[in-house]
């Protein structure tokens, strides 16, 4: 018997902003377009509760920022908040979210070329925000 996980609309929004924002941060750091596409595909391929949240049609993914620093100020805390929310509800879903983001980061950063130092640094910051 599995536990019923209840996420608020705000929780779901935070998870979506965190996930899609991570890919946007890598794009802002200079990841190639092909990599960004692969990272987005990784997010839409998620399973479990995280997969349902990321696949939902929603207009709540509002990534604000005129530059990478402003975007990071929104996304990195959202990654940590998403992990906190999911850990509180179901640690297995928190692990699922972390794994999903790490796959998306890997797909984005390593899309056939050696990642640039800026992309590598941003991937590290994303990983740290996940507590991984």
C-alpha cells in the first residue's frame, strides 16, 4: 500500500520552476541548443509523482531574470525548496526528483561536446542545490 502524497499548487509550481529552471540555467551558461533540447526531453520523461507534476499542462513556470545571476537567484532556491517539500512528503519521490534533475543536467551539459567551464560550474551549482 502506497502513501497518498498531497502537494499544493504552490508545491507543484516550485517543482516545475526548479526543474525547467535548471535546464534554463544551463542554457544561460552556454549549453548548446541540442543539449537544452535533450535536457527538456529528460524532464518530460520523468516517472512517478514527479513525472506527473512535470508533465502537467501549466502556465505557472515563470522564470524571471534578465541575466544568469537573476535566474540563478530564482532557480537554485527553488531546487532546494522542491527537495525539502518532496522529502517531507515521500523521500523516494525526493530521490526521484533529484535523479530526474541530474539526468537532465547530464543530458544538457554533455550533448556530444565537452561542456564549457561555465556550463560545468552551473551544473555543479545545480547539483549542490539538490543536496546531492
